[in-house]
């Protein structure tokens, strides 16, 4: 795609801070006439954007209301941080072992 740098610049500017985004976003600047073009740009964003690691991407055909145009859109979904259980300390492990 000729405009791939423009899409990358747009994405990096718009999605540089995951804390500013709700869970799910479809943006008209990431709209395409063909599924192949949308997939090419999606894959390029995943490969080249440092911010892509904070998001999941999908390509969807949308036939929306009057506020958006019909077409293929890259939908961006913020990855929610999974709460990792805190590793047990040595003293906690000893407390849980059965006494002999």
C-alpha cells in the first residue's frame, strides 16, 4: 500500500497511550474499500508499531448508520491487563505445607 506510512503515523499518534482509550474503537481513518487492503495495513501495524502490543486488531465489514461509511474497518481493542497472582513467598509456602 502506498499510504502505509500515513496509517502507521496515524495509529502511533492516535493510540500512543492505551490509558486514554476505552476497550473498543472503530475509526473512519482505518476504513478500506477491500478486505485485502485492510488486512495488509493491520499486519503492517502489528509488525511496525511499538504501540500495537497494547491492542488486539480485527478486520470487519461494517454497514453502519449515516455517521460512517460502508466498508472494511480495522477495529482496535485495548488488551486488558490480566491480574497475575502474586507469587507466594517462602514463608507463605512453609505455612501451607502439612505438618508431619
